[in-house]
């Protein structure tokens, strides 16, 4: 099932690269503020992250941004128990610039596949679990100039029926 998704993403990337405007590539630095179940699991510790992306300007304020992000939450300690969480996310975002050109205020919505890894250690055992789930994102951003932008996004990923991997993400993007 992963092959059709990756093939579709590769096809979309190739098709978008045929646009008149050349794609731009970049990096992002992230700070993730956990919410709900994830907040409890990591004892409210914010997690740093980083990623790479491409941007495809479709004109009239519309842009697509495939992205790959990695985020880690520092070890949370509860007396004799230690827990960590991290994720790797592959997906894409749609951006709409209010001024109808790739600068200034924009709104964004995204969809991704999120590979979660959790580790729970106590004095007698260590349990590691991984799962891949769908992730949703929505937010606002501001493109300060052709190179630097900032963004605030809400992320949602249902890790299980009883655990949600939600976070607020603050990021800085740099395009080359």
C-alpha cells in the first residue's frame, strides 16, 4: 500500500515540476508543543524538529508543498518511568496566499503519513512501539520575503483509538 502512495507523490512532483515557475526547495526548523494525550505522555515537554520541503507555485496565490519532517520529544521522567516519542512525517500541504502572490499572509492545510515511535522504560523492562497513521494539519503563515517565512500549525494524528498525537507547531521556513 505504501508503493502507490509514493508513486502518486512522485508523479505529482514530476507533473508540478513542468510548471512555468521552477520549484524551490528549502528547510524548516520546528518547535512542537504537545496537546492532549501526547502532552501527558511526554510530560508537557516541547519537542524540536526539522525538515525539508519543495514549493511549487501554481499561480494566483496557490502553492503546493511536499515535505518530510522529523520531530522528537525529550525524555519525560515519572519517578522510575521514562518515556520518549518521535515521529517522521511524509506529506504535502496546500498553501493559499491572501494577496494572490507568494508573499505575505497565507493559510495552509495538509495531509501526511506519520510514522510514530514510542519508548517506555521502567526498572524492569523497556517497551518500544511503532505505528504509521494519517496526519492532518491546518494553520497560518507569513512569507516575509522570497526566502524566509514563519508558520503556526495545528497537527492531528490519531495514534490509536485511545491516544491522539496532537500538537501545535511553530516553524521557520527557509527557501533556496
